[in-house]
């Protein structure tokens, strides 16, 4: 499965902004892309 979602980085944790269909404890690959116009970009 491959899916792009929006997430927020807060206090050292990447938090998805939408539901993600992934089993608890499963390792996944994450690609970071800064979005323009938002804090920290």
C-alpha cells in the first residue's frame, strides 16, 4: 500500500491529520516534504 497523507510534527512526534489504515506497532516508511505557507516551513 502507498498513500500520501498530511501530518503535523509536534514535540518530536509525527501525528497524522487523517485516519491511517496501519496495524498498531507496524513499521512504515515516511517521506518528509515541507508544505509552504505553514509554521516551520
